[in-house]
């Protein structure tokens, strides 16, 4: 493998290679020196066309721990403000001797376009997708996988450890590239994946699937009210919102190869929270991506928290040892209660950030040393 753009075609052996390599780097990071000379002389360019805190910083730190030289690009302070294109920007970094480009962009497909251009030029540059639009965020899903597998077996994290586990993914699935990558990896592991969201925050294909499954019980006016427990005049707003999603987000549907498109016995959809949480081993809660939302997607944050926000009380439905994850950044008190987020007994959120460095070291090492 030359690039890491998506987890759609990741093989079980590749997941295990990343997990085991990350475990060895985790051990390196526990030492006093924390550094290895593996990528000495190589250049890693962080090309972030969209804001980031943890992904950009942890890729930079990972590259430095591997002794690579790092270049950090931010669109707002770059010559893109003078009209330079994305591909010309990438070629500028190529001309400086970049070996690995880590790319984030608000539009799906930009890392693929840069990778295709590098391949067309016949250069040995690897491209790593650091999050593209609503498409995928592979390194985040790999660090989520590593965090969970390391918890189960710190000495030998591996994909099969999740076989038969119940994992709930809750919240703004419509806008979540993390969820799309999580689904690939969790399905590959043999886990049971339960998605829970209001219908307005599910991609069209997901929403239609639910409507089909619920045929006979669903009416258009029900779109935002099922499971809500209260009534009011918001049905019309929600129905309108649902129709807006269906009409406007054609391109956000999952690909025909997505597990959802096959009749998967591992993927379950809910537009109520409780069935997804029931006996869950892990709960992945997602940020409401307000910056990508149209006005009608949500009735209110208060109502969202009441219905889909994860709290200690709601966790009582899960297995006693349940753990909660969130890719960050978090809207405290919206998708997860502030108290639960900070509770070390249940929250893996800080562990995810810590895992990110070792997992990104593994990815850079495997690409940089040509072993991926
Ligand atoms: N999880 C994640 O991608 O966070 P950042 O946007 O801070 O990189």
C-alpha cells in the first residue's frame, strides 16, 4: 500500500499490522527518550486546508518522534489566499522533497486527487487522508480501534478482540467522516455495530433503510418525534428538515460497496438511543457538526441532549464495563455530559488522543519505510 485514503479496502492483516506496530511505538513513547531514528532524512508535510487540533499536532509529533523533518501548512496563511490551487500547493511541497503528505480538506476526495496527481507524476510520495469532508478519517478510526483493542489486551492488540462486541455509534452520522471509517474497521473486526441518530442526521440511504424497515409504523410526520416522548409543533419543522436532508445530500449516501448496502448481519440502525445502548460494550458518541449543518437539521441542542446525549444515567443500559469514546472536539453537555466526559471510569477520550501519536507513528513508519 502506497497511500492511506480510506479503510474501505483495508484487509484484516493490515489492521493487525497497524495495531501491532502502534503497540511497539507505544512502548517507545513510554521510554525516557521517546524517539527513534527510523525516518531520519524524510520529510512529512502536514497539508491542512481545514482546521484541526489533535490530528495535525499528533501527526507532527509522530513524525518528530520518528526523526523526520516536518512542514506545516495552513491554508489561511498560505499562498492559496493569492489564488494558488490545491494541486499546485501539493507540487510545491513535492519540489521541496516531501516524502509523505498528510492532507485534510473540507471537501471529500481532495487527498485522493493529490494522490492521483503524485502517481501520475510517477513520484514515490505517499498521501495520508487526515479527514476529507464527510468521506473518511482513517487515522482516527485506526486510533479508535487501537484504543479499544489495547484496553482488552494491552500486550497484543488485534482485530479479533472485537469479535461479537456490541459497539454503538451515536449522533451526527450524516456529517461524520469518523463514523464512516469506524464502520469499516468495526465491521472488519466482527463486532456488532449499532448506529443511533435522529433521521435528520442519517445519510439518505441510512434514513431510507430505516423507513423501509419500519414500514407500516412510520409516517412522514413522525420523522422527528419517534422516541421523543413529547409532542408539539416541531413535527412539521422536522419533516421539512428530513426532506431537506433527502433532497440536498444525495452525494452523502454511502458507496454501493458499503457494509450497509450488503445485507449485513453486523450493522443495525436505530433512530432511538435506547436499543443501541442496550448491553453495549463501547459507545462512540459523535460531535454535532454545526458548521456543516443547515438551519433545520436540529430542533434544539437541549432536545438533542435529552434524546441522544450520553449521560451516566443512560449508560446504565449498557454492560457494566462499558467505555465511552468521542473523536473530539466535544460539544460539552450536548452529545455527552460534561461529568461523564471527565469520568476516568468510563471515558476513553484522553486515551484516544494519547493513542493517536503511536498510531500515526505506525502509519508514517509503514508508509515511509515502504512496508505498508
Ligand atoms: N478528531 C479530530 O479529527 O480532531 P481535530 O479536528 O482536532 O483534528
